[in-house]
């Protein structure tokens, strides 16, 4: 067990997020650089070679999972906030938006399970990431006073369908591309980057909202949060070009 690398990931992520939450520019710069460097160096021990440079195959697959969860959960954490606090809509409307995303996530998973062997992971993951970016973009529109807040239900249903289509193929591809006897190490790296993406996404989103609440206000701050998610989602689409076009192992015959 590479304990130092594990501690380095925890300490690096914590330092970067804590510095972002400080709101002091020199602290943000110094803490972000120091924490990000420690995080990147530590991840090298826990992920496939050239993970951060998105080497085609396994490394690009695991990096895609990090980016996917980062962009989706950065937005997901603030969908209710946008609908209830910014647009002053009923809480039930925010609940419907989250419920819609859950249902479409399930539908997207159903679709990928039946078509991944035919079309391959790349043709499912990249469109799914585009749908997440689209959902985040529509949520930015929902923040406008002239737009019905109920549009948030449609927006987050689109994003839910996107992550449903893209999420599971990355797990299947990880098992498919892992070397014989290295499946456990590969799936551990996938789970680590999955959770890390969620933590960084929600952490950065929270820092943006907190830093802008007293200045430009709640609405623009949440818009910046959704915009951050869009940038990450588009980065994921670019990285997705390095995903395998087809599965090669037994998982191609038994999609999960």
C-alpha cells in the first residue's frame, strides 16, 4: 500500500480546496499551486502511467471518469440552490429537477448497456459528456429572470441522461483495457479518480459561490459555477477522443 501517495492525494486536494475557500488572492495562488502539485505528484503512484496527459487507452479512460464526475457534480450540488435561492421557485421544483436527472441517468445506463458492444465506448462517452455540458448551459439560462424556472427540470434531465450514457462505459473499458492480473489496481484507480472528481467539482463550485456571494451576487456566482462545469465537460470531450473505439475483451460480449 503506497501510504505516502494516499496521504499526498488527501493533503494536496485539501490544501488546494482550502486555499480556494480563503478568498485571499495570494493564498489562493500559493495554496492552489502547492496543493495541485502535491496532488499531481501523488496521483502518479496511484494511477496508470501518463494519466494526467491522457495517454490513449486506460489512462484516458480513468481521466475521463474524473472529468465526468467533476463537471456533473459541480452542477448537481447547485441545481436546487439555483432554482430555490436564485429564482425563488418552490422546493418541489428543485426536487423534480433532481428526480428527472435520476430517471434519465437510469435511462442512459439502459441505453449504454445495450449498445456499448456495437458502438464502443468512445461513441457513447463523448456524446454523454456533450449532454452534460448542454444541461449545464441550459441551467445558466434558467438563472435569467425572464425564463421559467421549470426549465431547470429539462436542463438537469439532459445532464442526467448524459452522465448515465457516459458513466458505466468507463467502468467496462477499464476492465477491458487492464492487463491480466492488474484489474484490481485499475478499478481502484478508477474509483479513486471518481471520488476525487466529485470532491474537486463540488469543492471548487462551493468556493466560487462563496467567493462571489458578497460581491457580484448569488445569480452570477452560480452562473460561474455552471460555466466551470461546462469547461470541465468540454475538456472531457477532448480527452474522450483518446478512448478506445471498441472493446477487445470478454466484456464486449457481456456489457455491464
